[in-house]
């Protein structure tokens, strides 16, 4: 496991959690590892489809972190922009 992991909380539908737990049990992995692997696979798939330009072969998740452009010119998106513009 990487030392660069950051703890986050997410909400999942019960059916999705059940599937994740079944996969974890079958593959003898932790729930967290199954979720991390799924996110990494999806992010890599998006990069391969050129939805996000690769910069020097960096990790797809790192590249996705800066995918939004704030109307205010700040580095991160404002919470209002994220939730009100969907």
C-alpha cells in the first residue's frame, strides 16, 4: 500500500456496497482496495479515451484533480459551482 493515501468518506448505495464486499471477499482484498482499483481503472480508461490530456505520463487520478476550471480564477472549484451547475 502506498504511503501517499488520503482518508476520504463516501456514500454508497447499499447494493453497490454489497457488490464491493462480495468482490473483496472473493479476491481476498480489502473493501478500500477494491474501491481504489475501480477508481484507478476508470480514471485510466478516461485518459486512454483522451478525455483528459496526459502530462508526462502522470497518474490518471492526479491529472483528473485539475480537470475543472473555476469561473473565479481560483485553483479549485467553489462548492457552489460544483453543485449548482450540474
